[in-house]
């Protein structure tokens, strides 16, 4: 972990964010017929936030591993959703997650480098 003033607090907040994403992925959702752009923005934004948060806590050489772990989490959560009677597997959610992760990586490698 990078030398931060309160490293445990930053890490705990990150794990709480992960918990919120996981909980939000399995609770019943309001079903809207057709394509929901706002749903995809929530997916992309959530994973952009997560990768940016954790990349700020760890050295640059670990950013790829963070991105892969978050994408794997997204795949696992979509698979769980596919098993739930009130949710469903959506490959476009995975795409939105991946886009959010990639945008987050671009940000932490350029604009937010060393935040």
C-alpha cells in the first residue's frame, strides 16, 4: 500500500464501496422494459470509482491486477444475478463494467496519477 496518512481508513472505505456494489448487484431492482442507459451508467461509474479508488491506494504495478480482480468480481456478480429469480445476467452490464474499469485506468495513469 502507498504511504497515506490514514491507510486503514482509506482501505476500509474502499471495502465498504465494494460491499455497496455487491449488495446493489443482488438486491431486487426496479425492472424497466428495454434498454436502460442509466443502468449502464451506474455500472460503468461504479467500476470507474472502484478502480480509481484502489489504484490510488496501491503502486502502479498493481493496477492491472486490481482491474482484473474488479472485472472478475463483475463477472461473478452477473453470474449470481443470472441465478436469482428477480435479476438476470446481462452481458451489456459486463461491457459497461469493463468500460468503467478502462476509463478509470486511463484516469489514474494520466490525470489522477499519484493522487
